[in-house]
C-alpha cells in the first residue's frame, strides 16, 4: 500500500499553500492530507472588527485568534492526525521536528517548504520516489 503524505505548514502559514503539491500527488495516484495548525487556515478566528467596515479601536482590544495556541497544541493536533492516518497504512509526514520519537511509521522530510510550493511537480516526483522506495 502506498503511504499517505501528511503535509504540515510552518508556524506562520496554513494548508492552502499545499494545494499545488496535493494536485500533483493526486495525479500520481498518491494520497495526501494537509493540516491547519490550531487557530490557522479554516480554523482561524477573524475578529468582527477586522471585517468591513473595519473598526480600528475595537480591533486593538479584540483577543487574538491565536490566543491559546501553543507548540504543545500544534504537536498534539498533528500527532493525532498522523496516528489516525497510520492506522490505515504508512504515513510520510512533512512535519519538521514535531514527531521526533514517534512510535508509528512516520518520516519527517528535512527540507524547506519553498521547493514544494515553487516546484510542486518536481516535489511530487521526489515524494513518489519515497512512496515506492
């Protein structure tokens, strides 16, 4: 069985940037899942004061959408998703160092995310090699 790829963005990004790579992986018959860290992407909370019409005074006192988000929360979220995926077969995760001592079949790809975003076809070829290698 081919592995699933779990794609985790950096701390100041979200899952949207992985769309070109996900497309290329799908075209090669490979499964992938992108992850939004807590408080980011689809789970982001945007204060009403930020939306049109904007209210600068209210925005200045509005709680941050990332309040309560922590590295521990990020790790817990990613590890939970990786564990769910690993129950169905091998998982290759681009999760930097979030899972260094994992008890399941997860691999971290040591790289910058930039190459994946700028050259998704080439990146998908490399990942496909990991899937069959």
